[in-house]
C-alpha cells in the first residue's frame, strides 16, 4: 500500500510529491495530461516560491523580478521585494523543471484521471488502488473536491483570466499591473525577449478586445502579435473544508479567491509542505488548520482589494493612493512576497 497518492501533476502536485519523497514516503502522482502542461497563469513567482522551489532542487530559468509596479495611465507606484528577487518563468518551463526533479526523486506518474475515491477507514481506495492518504492538487475545478463532497458553490461575482505571450524585450524587472476601468493587465518578464501578459476581469470578452482598454500598454507592446492565448475561470472557488477523512486539498483545489495579488504558486507550495507534514504526523485535522493559517494573509489582502475596487471611484484612486502612501504599498507587497 502506498503512503500517499497525489491527484494532479501541476506545480503544486509535483511540489507535494517532492516533499513526500524527501520525507521518505512511498508516493505516486496521478495526472491524465501527458507531457509538459501549460495553463493560463501570470507566470510570476514570488520570492517565497523561488526559495521553496530552489530548496526542492528545482532549477528555474526565466527572468528576475525585483518588485511590483502599479500603472494607471501616466501615474505609477512601485515597491521592491525585500526578501530577494522573484522570477518570471514560462509555465511550460516551470512544469518541465519540476517534472525533471520529480523523476530524479524516483516518483512515478500514472497517466490517468481519478474517477473514484472510497474511504475504508484506515486507508483509501483510489480507483481500486490502496493508499493511506490522497492529496488533491487537481486545480480550480477539482474533480476530487467534488467527488468527496468538499465543494462549495461560490456566491461572489465571477472573474476570469486570460494570458498570452508577446515577443518584446522586457522594459523593466518589475511585474507591472495596469489598472483599467473594469480589468487589470499584468505584464511579467519571462525571458530576454518575451513578456507574459495576463488580464483579469469580470467581463466575457476576447483578450485582444480587453487589451484595447490599456492604450499605454498597447503602445509598449508595439502591435506585436499575441501567442499562446489561454483562459481560466471562474476564478473564485470554495471548499467546505481543506481536509476530510484521508483526503487533503492543496493549491487551487483547496479554494481560490483571485489572481489579483499573484501569490498562487507560493501559497500552493507552502500548502504542499504542510500537507506532507500532516500525513507524516498522521493528523489530517492539523492540515486543515495549518492551511487556513497559511492562506489567511493572502485571502484578507485579496478579498479587501477586490471588494474595494468593485467601486469605480475607489478603483480610480488605487494607483494615486499607492503612490501617495509608498510605505503602505511597500508593506502590502512585502506581506505577499515574504516566505510562508
């Protein structure tokens, strides 16, 4: 019988497998998608994520990120990271590097989907395979979350994300967040001649149309064609609990507020570590508590910013306020960037 199965072979699932292998657990990964996996993602790793992944032996390519800059027309506000640089990394490059680390750790991936989870008290049957525990890292619309009764419908306004790449040289080492009337556009340097552009919005519009709301950004991009367009949403997802029986939810599967603050990978990797620690201790309830502690800072900041910026008058004041109160903006960025 395995000690642990991980449902989902994205970055958070692979981080879970790496922590489990380091702890001496017999672990396997279940992932129906073969090869390198791409998805809609801002592709900016916060310093905490860079430190954790480096500690796990993952080699990160990409472009250094030194802080966050808010932009609204000619007005800007910026704050540098205080705990070392982050990194802009193509999602495919990140997945490839993590896959190599998992392979080097001797962890095998089974190319299939999880279809049934049966709780036998002292163990689980996952599609008939016995395992002591199951960690679900299978994304925003987690099938395991639904089949184990942990899904809870979100009641807040729906938001969606789209991402593309543009072949232009980065003009800054900051992640730029361009604020529009109803959307935000994130520009992340991911290589010497490429940036990732992601737009978050509550509107169901095409990416090219959405980018028209940011004329200063469009001028910067110089009309270069967008490539690798991908979308995701609705972003807001909720879980009744983050652990039940012998099932633990990590990453987006554990619930998701919004990509507004860009901390998803860092938080997911921290949850992966906490989940493995709970499995080693044989205390699933510990993970439910620890996971909520890890995400509390992120969720409070994200929910507060989302609630405030739903009001057009407040939204127009975000960048001027950040520029007028640089110590407040810097403290908020520091809270998001520091290791969990």
